[in-house]
């Protein structure tokens, strides 16, 4: 699907372009100007923003957080992690190895950073390691500052009540003894400092490895974008369907065929265009309203006047098939999650579908719907 005037493109290979007419990847986005490229939000007000320059920022506002406690587990916990190099199972043995961690090992130390997918495989939130690295650096800096204070605290005291050369010699001998003793102690502390610096260098190397891992995992985040394609597809299909410049399949009469349900562009007297459903028994696009329960004298959960249950609406259309996909777009947040169920008649043929809400609405909820055939 393509148009010279639309920023949304779907190629015949299934590649999606936003701002690009010739996408090079499964999802290829080109934003005009500078600043934000994409924003992904959830209903709980949290989300992430992808901007130019390769920056990704995520919600971190204090007003959206509670039970805030300073994080204390840093250096020791970080040193418990085991950085590894590896190949994915699908890669050849000669392929250059990736850097990272084993999710099962990290889960025993930081279980909050590991999630288990529906298929049983585990995912690691490497971005979540940044606060842990920051705390580890703070602790390491505290160790260095303490050692510096101890070294600078070394002092010598000279007797100021000397009146003879013999007393001066005795004082010098005493001070030399003190110096020798404190130099020996300083050498011991210096050896300990050297060991600490070596350990510090090792830990810095670990931090550098972790930083490299975070940079490499940014590429992995791109693959997770594919998980958003279904939601992005909903928006793309919606705008593609309703953009007159993007209608792609017409018969000889100029009608648009969507899943064997045709739409017709009609010129009104005002000069504007209106879209009509040619086959009223098999519409593939439409609008419905989920009505609230206003009057329910018998308390049966059904409105006495409209027959509405406050959480669903039934759409009748013979355009539904086994492979068809149903897309919905609510004009405002219904305050609940939604899903659709296909509906068959008594003969076992598909006769429509039901749009459901997980909670009863208290006000009319308008929802646009359309059907797309899945290959």
C-alpha cells in the first residue's frame, strides 16, 4: 500500500514505512526535522520516547512513583554478575560473539530485571543496570576518598624546646625513628592502596564491559520494536483505510474492495466525498457504540430500554472469515481493556463479531472497526 501524499507505506513484502516510501526494514521510520521520532505510552501514563541522535528516554517523574527508598546494593552486587561472550543458537560457530549476561544468573541477584515470556524464554532489562552501576561507582569513590584522607593525615611533630646541639641531635634521632616507623606504615598502606587500585581497575574494566553491553543491547531493543508492530499496524491500517489517497483496490466502477466488502466514493452536492458501504450484508468497516445500562428495574444486568449490557456490542457482517483479523479504535479511553469474539450462526457460518470491554462503561463508548484478511 503506498501513496505520494501519505506518510504511511506498506509494501507488498509486508515492510512498513513511516515517513519513507521505500522502507528498507520490517519497520522503517523517518521523521522530518529534529526532536522526537516516536512515543510509546501505556494506559498507566508511563512510556518511552525515541528521538533523533539515537536517544531513548523513558518516564521517570517522581510524581508517578511511590515507596521510594535509596538503593544501597551496588558494588558487591555488581561484582556478583558474570559478564560473558556468546553466540546465539541460530548463529554459526565462526560468527563474532556478542557480549552480555545470562538472564537466569542475573535473576538470582536482581530478579526485577528479568521477565519470562509466554513461551518460557527470559528477557533481561539491561537498562535497569544503570542505577546499579551508578551506586557501585559511588561506593568505589567513597573508598578512594577514605584512603586519600588517611594518606594526607600523616604528620610529623617537632620538639620546639631545644636549647643545645645534643638535644637537637636527640630530637632529630627521635624524629628519624618516627619517620622510619611512619614510612613503614605508609608502605604497608601503599601496598594496600595498590591492591585497592588494582581491584578498582578490575571493577572499572567490568563497568566498561557493562557499558559496552548496554550499547550493544540498544541494537537488541530494535528487535523489541517488532513487538509493537501489531499496535502500530492498527494505526497504520486505520489511517490507510480512511485516507482517500490511499485506497488501493478498485473495480471498474471505482469501488474499493476490502475483504470482499466494497466501499464506494460518492460525490455530494457540496463537492465533498462520502464513503458508502456497497454490500450492507458484508461491511468491512464501520462504527459502533457500546451503550451503558441506564434503566435496569429487574436487576438482570441488561438495560430495560436498549437491551445493552454496558460492556459489549454485536456487529453483524458476513465479511468475517476464519483468517480475518478485526481491528478496533476507540475514540476515547474506555477505561478497560477490549477484545473481539467472532460469531457464527446456526449453520456454523460466520455472521459477525462482538466487541467486548473488561468493565461496564458508565457512558456511551464509540469505537471504529475494520476487517483485514490475513494471509
